[in-house]
């Protein structure tokens, strides 16, 4: 461990759900109204170039479709699994629309949860170095942590004329990442992938719509996200076993030395249970986990004892009722 940048001798893992981004982006129950709001914005936007009228209609219609079916099936995950089980082409349309929503709101509209930057500023001891004793597991499609980290150092990725690539690395190494290869030194794993990332079907390299030059307007957004064959998106659900396998492997490596777990805005829903269970098995196996801080204004986290077979004599679950800034343990 690089002690110069560490906050203590203990290792911490933050476990994030949608509540960790709720001051900028909708939680599951608020997604339908958010989808409808964006659908209406697109429909009445008379500045969208005629070149993109088909895309305009597609996304407006599909956002309404997602809103209606998210309500019908209870959650967007339930509707997604229904389409997945039927092997429906609509499953890819669902992913495409979710990708569009989160990429536009963050990349074009600049939605930011201020707590992410407050958290990074609080825990970082030296500019541009994220503490090596802190890791993050996220169930969110969003890019809020990475965007906050860019306030300290910008990540950029560009294709060179020679056919190579130039990459300025981020403050926090995350996965899925941009580029052609992988690293085993990640500090942030997105278990559902990231909206806004895609695999270029020409070069087979992961790229991002959320890096480099900001979008100028809605037409620039459509040009950069719709113009080329680049729609093999790096976004998946927990029930897509093949897609989730690599992310789970990295997540288990990430948590294996965890002393203290901090859960923020996550309720451990049914659809994620297999992956959550595998991660908690790793946490228990190494017998280092001593404390779980559970930040949630309603749930107290005590259900984790039974759900994951945690020994009450070995692990203390402590409840934080606040819904403000990310909880910072005094041990950190």
C-alpha cells in the first residue's frame, strides 16, 4: 500500500446503489416520471436538426414505452428480464434507451450529484491521488464518481492517425474502462456497466461519450452518439451471467481485504442477489470484515445478517439514518 496516500491502515469498500446519485439522477421509483419528462423535452424541441428526426421519434417513443412498462412490471429490471427471457429485440432497445437517458443527462445536461465531489475532496490527502485503501463497488449505470474525479484530473482517450491510442488515465481506475485492454488495479467496479461507454465496432476498443470535448447542444449529442456503428454498449443487468462474470471477478478481488464496508443508498434487491451473495462470501471468507456502516434513512441494514449469513459476533452492522453527504467512518 502506498501509505503516503492512504487514510489509515484499514481497508474500506464503499458499496453504492442509486441513492448515492439521487441528488442528480432518479432512483428506481422515480425513473418513469424522469423518462416521461425527457420524452416530452425531446418532442417539443424544435432545434433538433431534420437529420435526426428519426432518432428524435425513436427515443421519445421508447422513453414513454420504458416509463409505462417500468410501472406495469414494478421496476425497470423486472421489465428488462421479461424481455431478456423472451429473447426479444426490444431488450436491446431498452438498453439503448437507458444508455441514451443517462448519457444525455450527464454528458449534455451536466447533471451532477455534489456529494460525489465532496466525498472525494474529503478523503483525498494529496491532489490527484485517490487513497489506495478505499475501493468502490457500484450498482449504478451512472458516471458520477468519475465525473467528480475529473475536477482533479481529466481523463482523455483519443485515436491517433497512426492507428494507436493516447490515454490520459483517470484519478480513480474504474471498470469497465476505456481502451482495448484491462488492468487488475481497479478501485471502482460498475457491476451493471456504464451508460455512455460503448465498444467501437470498427476498432473493438471501448470508448466513452462522457470524455474529451463536451457536447455543444442536442444536435452535437445526436451526431456523436448516433452517426457511426458504435452501439455495442457496455451496459448489462445482473441476470446476464456472461456479461456479469468478468465484473464479478474484479469485484471479488477488490473486496477481499476489506476491514470496513460502507453501504450507501442500496437496498440489495432480488435481481442482484446472486452477485451480492458472491461478493459477501468473499468478504466473509477472508475474515477481515469487522464493521458494516449502513447509510439509509429508513432501512437499518440488520437484514444483512440473515440474507448473507453474517455472524453477529464477528461483524457489527451500524445504522446511519442521514441522507446527506456520503458517510465517512471515523476509522477512515
